[in-house]
C-alpha cells in the first residue's frame, strides 16, 4: 500500500523552478508537498566542494544584469554574488594557433570580424521581430520555423570562421548544433535574454556574476525552509487528474492535491503515465523538445597559475573538444579552478571514452590553452548532462524545425489542475536560473488565484 499524503498543491521536481513555486505558495498560506526523483535537490544546479570552503559549480552557475527575479531571490535568501574574473587576457585557439584578446570579440582578420559583426546584427534584427512570449505568433513564423539556424547561417555568414564561431557558441549556450535548432526557436530564445551578445558576454552579460558558496545554495536554502515538505528519491511515475484535483503516484507515495505543478524538463513528461492522457499538443511537446548535449568539466590546482601569466582563464577553442573555458576559482582565488564545456555532437564522441581517457583529453586541452601545469590537476570533475536520467540534457531543451509553430503555444498553458514550471517554460531568460525562478513564480501566482 502506498503512503498517502494530502496537500493543497503537489509539486513534481525540486529544481529551482519547483522549489520557487513551493516557496511562493507556502508564503501565500497554501500547503505544498514537493516530490523529487533524485536523492538531492537542485535539479540542474550542482556544486562540488574543492576544499577551503570553495566549490566548483557543475551545472548552472552564472547570473547577469536584468535577471531580476533570481537576483531578488538571492537577496531574500541572504546570498551574495562575486564577479566572474575578467582581469587579464582572453585566449582563442584557431588552426592550432593561440591568440590573446580583450573583451568578447577575439582578434581575427578584418573580413572575419566584419562578417561576424554583420551576422550578429542581422540575427539581432530578426530577433526583435519575435515576441519571446509568443514566437509562434510572429508574422512570418512558419517561414522562420521551417528552417534551421544552420540554414540561415549558410545564407548570411560569408566566412567559414564566422559560421564556426557562432556554431561554437550554440554548443555552449544550447548544447546543440545550429542544424538542430529551428530559426524561430533561436530568435525567441535570443529575445528572451535581450540580445545575442547578452547570452555570450561576461561583463554586462549572462556570465557576469557567481554565487558565493555555489549556485546550488539557492535550492538548498529554499528546501531547508520547506523542511519535510520536500521528499527526495521519489520519482513520479503516474499522474491521475480531474478538473478538480490530481494524484501523483511516486514510488511508494501517493500525493493528493487540488492542483499540481510539474516542474520537470519537458522531455521527462514522456516517461510519466497520465490518466486521462495529456492533450495532443502537450504530448507532442514531451516528444519534440530535446535536451541539449553538454558535458561540463572542472579541474582544480593549488593556485590559479594562469593569472601569473596575465590570463583571465577565459578561452575559446575551435580545436576542442573543450570549446569554451572559464576561471572557476572561488572568491578567495584558492584553490584555483578551470571549467570547460563540450557540447553538441562532440559529446557523442567524448562520452564513449573511458573516464581516464576523458580526463587526459580534457587536461590536455587546458594545457594547450593555459600551459603545461594544467595537466597536474589536484582534482577533476565532470558532469554529462545528457546522461543524467532526470535531466535528459542541458543546459536547456531545444526545438527543431516546425516544433514552435506546431505546439509551442502549449508550453505554458495549464491542463485542468496541472500547471508547468521549468526554465524552458519562461519567456524571459529562458534556459537560465532566472527563467526557472520566473516560471515557478508564474505557476504559483496562477494557482494561488485559482485556490483563492
């Protein structure tokens, strides 16, 4: 017999979206119960201790200007930010050669720089025509949704290097190749963050700041406040619903509520049996949104040796398989830490190797960029988000051609007592911690209005 629990609102998923929804509903006086499949809270937020009170974040870690809702939550939870290190020169590796540069745009040939700037501006102009809350309603939505970002780049970018640099950005921002992303989906996502530069920049952009103590503190602080209203190691297997209520069948637990929030990646809906079945647009959404393929690695050192060489720790490599790197050291600077990303189709090749070979390849990449001492890491961490059974990818789920105009309108619409949350559901800063917070707050506000 299942352990039966009653509540006002049952919430599936103890990531940042589900926990934010639970916190807001509890503050409004409603009973909540959160069930989480993992043995931990946080979802796509994971911090690993590295000694001396420091952490490296193996999931979401950066917060930038205009991300107002996560900034407000940080303040409420008593958490602080520190800036991502930008002092020193950045690096770019092209055709086996390393070059130093400052700012966001690498030092490349004038034709490549001009092509890259014009391509980014054209993408920005297109994005301004798309409402991020309703991309499917754009005047030429079907045309934009019938093509991939790669199709558009082939027509727009004149140089191979400009196309490769934008593709590299896609592998890190989305964990996907330009050929896998609908142009309409891309434009809506870019507009949700303001513009393409905001997604890539450090100072003034989405990578500007980090959380003192690690971003996973956002989740653990909320969960601590909710106490025994958060139950881990309890995956939802079945949802039964009527217009007036819902039952979540989660292992040996049966949770009955007046409303429910399913705060899980869209693809995970496909593994949950629903009775009655979800409407077809919602079922298509579960089948059609694919999680990005992203591996994040981190290596620690006694000290951040690259700083003595005048380097910031930020690097871009067209050689790979680590294509982007950052200084991931704690605020004190020790131990030193570097983090790097492998994304898109590169993940499929790298993930098949044994752990020792993956470590060697990653450290060799750091050594090419920052010098031979990078091979002598004190500790090494990696997180393959596509292999995470309860995430099914990261940092975000993407839509291919035709998806947005076919079922994008169902992203946020409730179904009976079922509401949705998760960073993919946000129309502002979709794919980021801020988007997760916004989606949780939106679901909580809608449910609180219904229950009152």
